[in-house]
C-alpha cells in the first residue's frame, strides 16, 4: 500500500478521484507528466499537494521510482 495526497476538491490535473475505484493511465509513464503519483511514506506524500485528503492506495503495473515519489500506471 502507498500514500497519496488529494486536494480538497478531489481533483488533480483534470482527474476526479473517488473511493474504491481503479484508474489507469494510457501511454508511456513520464514523471510529472503522465502517471499517478504516490509515496511509500505518509510524510513524503504531503510534499507534493496541499492535502485535503490523505489516501492509502493500492497499486498495480509498471512503476517508476524516484527518491520519495513513485509514478504508477494503475
């Protein structure tokens, strides 16, 4: 399980988040351009978005690792 910060309006980059639903990215994963971001640690996730919500997320598929940020396909 990973951590994801979600803004208060539950929308980021024209994507509306909802509970208990899988979302998938098409195309090549590209850090900060195409993919869903999350972190292994709660405190790391808070560095990228002013959190309205903190979500515990399950991930699948290809992932790109950065120091404290992960980019995932699904």
